[in-house]
């Protein structure tokens, strides 16, 4: 039985590739895909206010369950009325399960088929998460879209180790599905399998079986990519993985925010993306642009009074010069990080808006070719 609070409407596709435009309805509004989702790990997109995110056209923001669980605590967030009220964001929200963060701290965890024990990065305290406990925490946080607890193997890993992670993640997906009882939260299963296509396809089969036993997942995340492998290695299997997923559910490529990778992955049928890249690179003084990446620390920008990107229509590019932005960056002024974050977020959000328009016009293959031949693609 489908969840009446969520609906995925496929509106257009490009016959020359697998790109698609859709709308995913949630209790806090519709998400028009493809789109990029800014990451607000601690219930805040670093250096950016909610009104600024709204002005950028951000449709959905992420928070991280692991970090919110440790500080300030899921119970406190629930007492505040949930994440939406706590961070004053009255639009769709997604919480990552925190599984990636836990497994990235491999030296502190103890893993078994029942769950995972780990140490807090805040105070060293030991905690235990089962799939059921993870669902309880995400229910308290109250996001519209929640992710199953999964095991994300590092790269490189042996095929045997990845196979164990696939089967454990599928078993946890079934337990998450059984434990998740709030119909106003969409639960996404997560496809694992590393670089091994047969394991990726097995992961999808096991997730669909888990959904048929309990209740269907409202969407699917594709995890275990962008964990150290070259992007070309990811693309050896990503297309087949996307095509094997149900056509009537959103597909979310987790942790990917490279502009050229977005353009290519949209062509394979991916709907949703997230990554800390636009704000993290901004804090390093780097901007996305139609000329490729710009390192504002470079001395060549010291007397450059042109816009950051002459082809960009964001408020930063309309109002500030490269010379001024370089001054902020080299002076370590916080405004520099904020302005570059706003620009980089606009860049990715605008890129996905243009991609959606191209799909609706039936010209996405041409859009991709134009992107690959542009200077913007050279540094990505």
C-alpha cells in the first residue's frame, strides 16, 4: 500500500538518455527534481540563514542524525517541536541515518548483525544503535525523509566484505521498515555494493523483497559511492544501478556534489543529490564558475574588479567583485565564506534547475554535450 502523504509524479523524460523530471510531494511541500539538497549537518547550512536558502530556491535541506543525536540530542529537538521548528525551516527536510559517520570512525565501533556500538566524537561516551533505535531517533527529529541505518564499507574493500555489508544492510532495512510507523515520514532504503555491479543488483533485490514483506520504501538512496573511488569507477556501475531501481520512486545519489558528476548522473536517471562540497570549498576560498573552479587566494584576483562569475545572476555576482571577495578570503573575514557559500549553492541549484528545464524540453542530451564542452567542466 502506498503512503498517502508522499507521491512521486514522473513528468518528463529525455528519449535520448535516462534523464527524468519529477515531483515528489511531502507533508512540507513538493520537491521538483532533479535537484541538489544543501547539507545542514547540525541543523544549519554553515554560514547561511534560512531566508537566504529560501531566496536561493533550495527545496530540501539535510541534517545528520549522528550529529544531532550527540548534540543537542533528539529529545531536545523533539521538545522544540522537531527539526522544522527548531531550525525555522518550513520546507522538506531529510535526515541521513548517520551510518556513514559511524562507519567512517572505524577504530571506535563494534559491529554485529544486531547493530553497532560507537564512541561519541563529542565526549567519548559509548552508544549503541540498532535499526530500531535509529528509527526512534529519526522519528524524534521529525524530518520528512529519513534514511535506513546501513553499513557503508570503505573503498577499497574486498568483495567478500562488501557482500557482508550488502546483506547486513538489507536485513537492517527490513527492521527499519518494520520499526518506522510514522506515515508522515518517508523511509528510503539504501543500495550498497561498492564497485561490484552484481552486489549492487543483489542489494536492490533484497531491498525490494524487504519492502514487499513489510511495506514499500518511499524511495531509494544509492550509498557507498564517492567514498574514495575514482568517479570513473563509480560510473562503471551507476547507470545500471539507477536503471534497476523502481521507476516510480525517487533515486538519491548520496554524498555527490561535483557539478560535472551531477550533470552526468542526471543523464543516468538520478533525481536527488547532496554534498558538503559547495560550502566546504567556499570556506577554503574556492568558487564554482563558468570558467571552472576559482581559487580566490590567487594573487591574480587582487585587482580584478569584475564579477565573480560574469555569467551568474546570483546576488553575490551582481554586487561584489573578485578583488573584494579575495580581500575577504585573505583577511579571513567570515563574510567571505558566507558569500562564496551563497554563490556555490546558487551555482548547483541553478545547474539542476537548468537540467530540469532541458529534460522538460526533451533536450537533455544536448544540454550534457554543451556542458562537457564548456570551460566550467574542465576543473571538475
